[in-house]
């Protein structure tokens, strides 16, 4: 057993014990989850781990606004998701990558049903149905791809690639496999949805990229066009849906569909590992900025508004205004696509970023209220600080170098 895995096991023990005792003292669940995440942080490269840690802790704090909950076990579930997310950045083992995917996905089955005073079973059934199908497609596709890496068969490779990408699309909400997203986002409690829309999106992307890079061959370039078309569809469907929706949570649901379209373009770069570090940098920065924005906006929906300035800063990051984190995420993605000569996809990303401006400004305007010292504004301040890191530290200097090292590690993993 490696030292990293040993520390993760210690963190899991702490997490389990705190969840058990939280039935008596709810605060122990929160304290134990934070301690477990701190232990997990020691195993993860700092440049990735600190973002994951902050996103997980903000999600933990947001659960304080959820009345009722499940006696502190909800803290344990979010802590487990955080640990699995950290661990996927440290492992080169195929089985552990898939295990991390399952460990992030399963807790959301319970979280999505949490609501003040009662369980939202109807939403849970719809969400779980789609997620189980997504996980099965992803796992089967991944196994087929790894098999073809050792015993190549072009038909099996195409089948595995398509199944894995479709599973990823269902998991993160890429159009046209997004039907669950607007309905679940609008019907469920905003706090659990903020967790699903933020922390739960990181591992599926990293796992898919890890597997596709490790199993790439001469056919990958032609199959990338399939992924690129899905990404373009998702961008347009998501942004047009958000523009025409009125309900705040539904707008954010369609916004997620669009953002996952931007993210899916990163998989196009799998065909040429030379530019993978650009796609990794852009994809992760986009995921981190998306997480901060979704946490802030959904917490504002829960409490009927947050400080106006904070709402507009989060909106500007989503739009891609420099030098906020959302801008850098899109920039690195565009650079990777340009290097791959997918200029038509570059144009679609730029056009859709422009389409998104009106509804993000509208959201910020409608959810913005005057300053008041409360939990929602504290959470939004933390989210804004996260996306403003790139104002002080340019990602080219402190992030992309580590991405290049990670891309090399992933490329030789299998």
C-alpha cells in the first residue's frame, strides 16, 4: 500500500467516525469532514488540491443552510466526494480511477433528495435513473478501451470510445443527453444541487481524459470529431435554453449544459498529447470557476439573494471577463483547439460566450441585494476569492507547468 493510499484510508476512518458520532452531535460531522479533507490534501499535488479543498469546504458550509439534513451524515458524503476528487490526481491505477468515479457519483444519489423537512423522492428517482445509466456506460466503455489498448480491435475501440463519451455526457449533463439537468436543478433544493453542479463535475472529466489519453491510437483523431459535434450542440442548446428560461435554477441548469459543452471540447485534444497540458489547464480552471459560480448562485437562490457586487463578479467569471478564472479557463481551451486546428469549434466557443452575456447579467441583477452579514454572503465571498486568484497569479506561471507534468504522467500510465 502506497503512502498516499494509507493517508486516504486514515482520512476515510476519520470521516466514518465523525459521521457516526454526528447523529448525536451534528457539528462533529462538519469538523470531521474538514479534518479528513486536510489529511487528503497532504496526498494531492498542492496546485490541484487547494482548489478542491476550498470548493469542498465551501460546499460543507453551505449545508448549514439546509434545515433538517440527515444528522451530519451529509457532511460525510461531501467529505467523501472531496477525498475521491483529491485521490484521482495522485493515482495511476485504472481500477482506482474508476473507484473514484463511483465514490463521487453515489453520494449525490442521497444528496439530491435532501430538502428542508422532507425527502424529495421524485427528483431522486429521476436523477438516480440517469446517473446509474451514465455510470454503467462509462465503466463498460472504459473497460473496453483498456482491453483494446492491449489487444487492439478497431470495432471494439470505436464502441468503447462512444460508450465512455456518452456515459460522460449523461453524467455531467451534455446535450442532447441533458434532459435530467433543467428539471432536477429546478425541482431539487438549491444547496444539494450546488454540490452536484460543482464538486461532482471534476472527477468524471479527469477520469475520462485519463482513460482516453492512456488508450489513444491512430483512430482517436477521427473519433474526436464526434466529441466536437456533441460539444457544439451542448453549447448552443444550453445557452439558448438559459436565454429563454425565467426560473433562476432552470437558467443555471441550462448554463451547466453550456459549460459542460465547453469542457467537452478538451477531449478533442486527446488525439495530440503534445497540447494536452493546455486542455487540462483550461478544463480544470473552467471546472473550478464553474464550481465557485454555481455555489454562489445556488446559495443566493436558497436565501432569496446575495450581495449584488458578488453576484456580478461571479457572472463576469462565467462570461469570461479577464482576468477572472473563467476567462483563463476558456482561453487555454481555445489555445488547445487552435493548436489542433479546430478553428470552427473555436468560433463556436466564442459565439456562445457572447450569447451567455444577457442571462448571466440578468441573474446577477435579479439575485443581487444590499449587503448583509449572513452565511450566504460569506459563502459568496469565499467563491469570489477563489475565482479572483488569477487576478494576482497568472495561471501560465503557476498552473500550466504542473499540468504539463500531469499530462506526461497520464500519457504513460498504461
